[in-house]
C-alpha cells in the first residue's frame, strides 16, 4: 500500500523546504540567497573559472548563472573578466570582499548543517551524503 510518508520525492521535498528555511535564516544578515551562496561556494573552490564551467558544476543554465553573477557583482562579491583563452567567454573571480565573507559565513552555515543532521550519527551522515550525491549526479 502507498505510504506518502515513505515516498522518496515527498521526503526529499520536505527536507529541502526545511533546509531552505534554515539556510535563508543564516544568510539573511548577509543579504544573500541560498543560490547566491551556492555560487560563491563553488567559486571559493574554483576561483577563475568561466561561466560555462560554473554553470556545469552547479547544473544550472546560462541565463540562471548570468543572473546570479550579476547580483553577486552588484554586491561586489565577484567580478567578471574576459577569458584570456577565449575572448568570447568570461571568467569569474571572487573579490576580496567575497573572500572575507567566507570566514563570516561558513560558521553560520556549519550550524545549519549540524542542525539538519543532529539526529544522525557520523556514519549515517556520511552515508546520506554519498546517497544524495549519487542521486544528484545521476
């Protein structure tokens, strides 16, 4: 018999809603949205990549990535410049302000992660991360 409370799409959607609420709360004081934070987090790891590479990493289309970068530029957290390898392409760099934000932001988001996983053992957390990445990258 069908049980909505054990249906994976329902569980993932409800978990996402809860997680998004916690993330928004943590990001509010920095005037960032969760997608803007995710963009910055990818750039902290791969500073200087082009927009297409960033979009591929984040699994978002060109229009979405362009809008995210425009907002981050207005906040002076990133800057775009021409790719020396391809003049038709733009590379993105995190500014000093964007790099400094990392130190303030990550402790707050670490608390979000701990709140989400507080009922899980370390082993369960590791397993969950592996399983979610398996779904995400499928």
